[in-house]
DNA sequence: TTCTTGCTGTTAATCAATTCACAATTGCTT
DNA sequence: AAGCAATTGTGAATTGATTAACAGCAAGAA
C-alpha cells in the first residue's frame, strides 16, 4: 500500500482496475494510455500520471501490461488483510449495492447485513443477516471495519452513535443525514438528489 | 439561473437547501454560516463564499434568513421549466433512488420509468411504467431531459445509443459502463465499488 | 456614549487536481 | 543506417477548490 496517494487517484485506480479486469476477454495483453483513457473518457495524461504515482512503468511501444498493472494497482490500494464490510439496512438500496458488489472482483468482503424485520438465515451466498439490535455486538466480534449505511434517515443518528463504539473506520453514508462521528472515522456521503440537481443545472446553462 | 457557478458549489447549494427545508421545523427563521456549516460538516467560509456567488446576503447579526435563502438557491440553480426525469431500469436500485427522490422537495419531476418485464399500470403516484421497447418514443414525446440509468451493464451501451437520438441532455449513470455519447449530453457516473475501495485505502493509511 | 463581541462579505493565500507540452525512447520503414 | 512515428514519463502551467484572515459593521453591555 502506497502512502500519500491523492484521493481522486485512488478512486481512479479502482476504476482502471475494474475496467481492465474485463479487458483480457478482449484478447489483448497490453493497453495504451490513450486507449484506456478513451474507455473511461478521461485525459491520457491523467492515467500516465496516476501510474507514475504508483511507480508503474509501461513499454514505450506496447503500452502497459494489463495483468501486471492490475497486480500493481492491488499492491498500491488494497489493504493487506481482507477488510470486512457490513450493510446496515438491507432494503432496496442496500440490496442493490450488495448485489452489485458481490458481482465484482474486489478484496473487500461482505461479512454481515443488518435489518429490523425478522431476518432470513442467509442472503448473498454465505453472508449472515442479523437483527439490527445485534449490530454493535456483531460489528465488534467480526472485526468489521467498513459499513454501508442505508437505513431510513430517522435512524441514522442513533445508529451512527452505536457505530462509533466499534472498530469501524469508514462509513459509506446514503442517508442524507450528516453524521457526527469522531475524526478517526472516514465518512463518504452520497446523495442522488444533489447529483441530479447538478445535472439539471449544467444541462441548462453550459 | 446563474451562469458560471462552479460544479461543487451547485452541488452544495442543493445540499444547503435540502438541509434548510428541514430546519424551520426546528423553529428558527435565521441561521448562521457556522451553524449550517456544522450541520453539514464543512467550513463556514465555504458557505459564505457560495452564497456570495449567488448574490445572497445575510444580516451581520441574525445571519441568513432561511426562507429567503431557500428561494434564492432555487433562483440560482433551478431550471425555469420543470425538467422531467425518467428512470431507465427500475429494479432494486432504480426503485430505491426513485423512492428517495419522491420523498424530497425538488423541482424535478419523475415522468416515466422503463423496464423489460411486463409493467404494472403505475408506480410511484402518477408515474407510468413503460416497456423498454417504447423508450425512445416516450422520451421524445414526453420531452424528457434527464435520465437515471440503472439497467444491467450489458444493456447500457445499446440503450445509450438510443438515448442520444432523443432530447435527453443529462444521464446519471450507475451501470459502471462508460457511455459513448456526444458532448452535448452530460454524464455523471457513480460507482460504489470505487468509493468503498477509496474508503478502504484511507482507513488504512491516513 | 463607548467598548466589546461576534458576525458577514471578500480578498488573498493555500492546496489539490488536471492538462499541456515535450524530451527521451525505440520499433518500424525505407 | 537513418529517418519517421508513436508512445511513455514528467516538469511546468493552468485551472479549480478550499481555507484563512480580517475589515467593517451593528447590537448590546457597561
Ligand atoms: N443518498 C442517496 O443517494 C439515496 C438513494 C436512495 C435511497 N437513499 C436512502 O437510503 C435509505 C434506504 O433506502 P431503501 O430504499 O433501501 O429503504 P427500504 O425501506 O427499502 O429499506 C430500509 C432498510 O433499513 C432497515 N431499517 C428500518 N428501520 C430500521 C431501524 N430502526 N434500525 C435499523 N435498520 C432499520 C430495514 O430493515 C431495511 O433493511 C433511505 O433513508 C433512503 O432515503 C439514499
Ligand atoms: N454504480 C453503482 O454504484 C451501482 C450500485 C448498485 C447497482 N448498480 C448497477 O445498477 C444496475 C441495476 O441494478 P439493480 O440491482 O437495480 O438490478 P435489477 O436486476 O434489480 O434491475 C434491473 C432493471 O433493469 C431492467 N432491465 C433488464 N434488462 C433490460 C434490458 N435489456 N433493457 C432495459 N432494461 C432492462 C429490468 O427490468 C429492471 O428494471 C446493475 O447494472 C447494477 O450492477 C450500480
């Protein structure tokens, strides 16, 4: 894992890797910066710079070796141990995200889901679904470090209050409630409405 | 509508408004920059600067008048006509987003949803659900300008090929497929995996 | 009245992200 | 063997986003 990568670079590296994992099907061993840039609709220099930051070098004519690049990205951004993820709230949104997640190659592992209604024994392969009242206990016992929070907004605050008493280090927060957690916990908020309103704005001015 | 607002400012203004729409319940007419900043966990100067950009001024002691601010944000970022939004793919993800959307105050209006299986007559209040094969026709007829794309990734390319033959100006794309559309169409991609992998990275280095 | 306090509006400074632009490299062609 | 063409790696320039800092103001206290 490489220190001091800019946040946007880390995010892009993840996207590069996911795109490349589909690429060998297309029967090539190497890829050029401009080709990958085109697939992702970004600037080629961007890619070269990102790869420079993780110390990956290409061949001046063949471009970048795809498998080696995938591996190198893993060394750069993946945690050494497998980090466990829990889904808190597994309604429509949580289910969609968890499903999507389980179809992708990633080092992260879904270790638990939580909800209020009586849970079925399992969901998503071997993932256990617990009742929300066991959340704190399970998060601690299972050593879960990341959570996806997708519960009705009125519960967000109380739940985040419990989360801070566990070893959770990061929260992907879909509740549109801004969580009050200590600095040691990373929060990433996402809000569709703001994105759509931005889209609306820029499709009517620019 | 104000020209030349930075993208991030537009997004934040949307968030300010949504937060403030809940605030009068809390029985205040005015709010200070540092108070709102605290609610959103951002820097107060940021808020003052954003409001400066839309020409909104506060009272040096009372702060910002909440209702006036809500109105001013509307004038700054909302489209003059009501823009119509369609959901293409209304499975778990589409449903979650559409639901979330319909609970919020916004000038945007869901005008149609599309899916492959035989559609029920309606969903979400008065929104009609159409079969995907009618998509192009309906998008054109209804003058739909924004779409949320949440179909299985294998269909994304073909569907975006149809979309470009309509008046759609913006796509919120959840498919993890990078769409090849002309520049006149704004695309906003979102990818949970990249966000989670970023979270994983920063909870293990920083 | 005069002083103190705490806020806004705004400029300036900083920090981060993106893009440009080109030297260096090397396969390929002639 | 020499010249061409295409690509990487990267410093420099640019653009954009964020934060600091403070003047100026006005309410309320003394
Ligand atoms: N930020 C965004 O972009 C975005 C998009 C879509 C939905 N959302 C939000 O995500 C949340 C979930 O949406 P959804 O469509 O999946 O809702 P849903 O009603 O389908 O699912 C809610 C889930 O939360 C669980 N839950 C309910 N009460 C709970 C409690 N007291 N404690 C713990 N868990 C509880 C339920 O068991 C269920 O699993 C909502 O708050 C919604 O507004 C946000
Ligand atoms: N980017 C992200 O963060 C993210 C998160 C979750 C899911 N996803 C992706 O979003 C998509 C939808 O996920 P979901 O869980 O809602 O899936 P889902 O299977 O529940 O729903 C799929 C929807 O697409 C429709 N559909 C199926 N085939 C179609 C076709 N040929 N043409 C048009 N529409 C068709 C279906 O009718 C259904 O409405 C998937 O591609 C998933 O991987 C992305």
